[in-house]
C-alpha cells in the first residue's frame, strides 16, 4: 500500500488490512431491501415520506451499482437524485412514485 502512495505514518495507524471480494448482485439486492440498512429506508426516514420504486427502476439501480462498482453509496446517490427531483416539484408530498 505504501508503494501506491500511502505514507508509512498513515499505515502505522492502520491496525488491520482485510481483503474483501466484490459484492454480487444478490448482495446489492439484499441490502436494497433490508429493513435496517436500505438506502431507500434512509431517505424515507430522512424526509418522512413513503417511496415506491418500480421493479424496473429497482433492477436498473441495482444493475448500475454492480456495473459501475460504486456500491451502496452509488445506489444511495441515485435514489437521492430521483427523490430530490420529485421533492423539488412538490415539497409537501407524502409519497413518491419512481
């Protein structure tokens, strides 16, 4: 890691390095639907609204995450952009259909 540019001082602060395998599509789907970790639930709680995403859009969002490698943060950003656009149109809405 030092050969890639990390300073030895920084590496001295890292207690453990763990190699993980890339997430599968199934991993993304499990997180997307999980009650505790879903980015969708995060936005529902943040804006106090109910968000409904069509199965086609869910599949597209998950497939984008698998393809571009941005992980759950990529899913979260995509949902955020869709929700923000809808809320900009009508900030008083209680439900969003995507």
